[in-house]
């Protein structure tokens, strides 16, 4: 009887946990919880990076479409529509046609500003006074194209003031056929900071304000392939920036443009920080064996945890400039 009671007492005492066993259990649970949290954070960070990367890819494709449309329209004019308007509209001057025989020297159909920004959009003559060295981050370029719009031809008499929608500016606004040099279609693409975020912006012929197109465009670099020996070879032979092209008066000899940009995602979207980025491509920036002296071809990002990617593409000029 006494041994039975002693056995029951031992059984009762063995139902609890010692302090050492409790501490070990807590440590194991904590380690498992930390592992789960680390896995969750890593998965969330990877998802955020993947999502930001996809957004940057989409933004780059959209910017490519904007620039492709602008370059295709540079120097565009419809001589057949002009003939119809002259015949049925009756009062259009011929002095603003982009031809060598024009009585008035026409404005450049394509041009740009190197490492600058547009500070005034009210000047009809230069379509935007610019300020060198005041671009976003100090080194972003400005790209400008002029082109003829298209007016409605399905009515009699023709209403030249009504655009038919086949030609639109960088904002997507339909452009009518011009009646003078001041009404030639215009698209200005620049990078500026809006509400603390660098953005690709559009200024159209109305020149009333800049319209935001894509957020997170941290650097925009543009180089021009120029044909400096057109008499012997019709292909471009030199890459020049806007300032060099303008100084040489060779806007009409531009055959192709190369557009490079740095796009950035939200804070916390980068798994690691890139040491340096090349908007136009690293090999392009090292033509001749070293990094080009052109400012803006190398971009050193700050350590702010943002994912950044570079995108570059070439677009051939379609119309005669």
C-alpha cells in the first residue's frame, strides 16, 4: 500500500516541466518565429523588387512609345493636304513650308538642349527658353520636335481649325494643320521635379504648362547621330550631344537619336544598391576606352533603397529635316 502511494506521488510530480525545459521550449519557439519572420520579410522584399521592376519595364515601354511618336513626327508635313487647303481654303502662305526654296527660313524640326531645362514656355520664337545646368540632378536633356498637324478634309468648305485626330502631340492632343510658323505642332519632352519626384514632362504648342507623363525618371540623356560627310556617305558618322549639334548648325543632318534614361522605383524596392549606372549603356559611355567627359553619361545613385534600372534605345529619323 505504501509503495502504491509512492508510485502515485511520483506520477503526479512528473506531469510538470522544469525551468530548464521551459526555457528550452521558449528558445525553440522564438527561433522558429524568427525564421518565419525572416522568410516573410525576404519574400515581401523580393515581391516588392519584382513588382517595382515590372513597373519600371512598363514605364520604359511607355516612354519609348512617346519618343517614337515624337521622332516619327519630326519634320512631318503633308504637301497634298496643303494643296487642297490652298485650293479650297484660299489663304495659306507658302513661306513656312519646310523646303529649301521657302521664302522664310523655317524653324528646326528637331532640336534639343544639353543638360538643361525649359524655364520659360511662352516664347513663340524659340519654343521654350532654356537654362543650362538646371535640369533634374543637373544633367538631364531636353528634346523638342516640330511637325505639321492634320485638319478635317471631309467637309466643304474645309475647316482648317478642326484637327482630324491623326496627328497628336506628346500630351495626346490632336493638332490641326498649321496656318503659320507659330501654329506648327510642337512637343517638348523634359525631366523636372514635381512634388519631390523627378518626372518626364510634356510641353505642347499651347505652352501653358508642363504636363506630367511618367514619374520616377531620374535622368534623361540624348545623343544625336549626325552625318557630317553627306556628300560622300549618306550614313551618320558621329555621335554628338545637343550643344555640339547646335554649335555646328547640323540639326538637319541628324539621322538617328539615342535615348538613355534612369528610372527609379519606390523606397525599399532595391535588394542592393548599384554603385554606378550608365543611362546610354556602359559600352557607349566608354567609347575610346574610358568614360566620356560628357556630363550625365554616368549616374551615381544615392543610398536610398530604391530600385534603379537603365534603359536605352535608338530611333531613326523618318522625315527629311
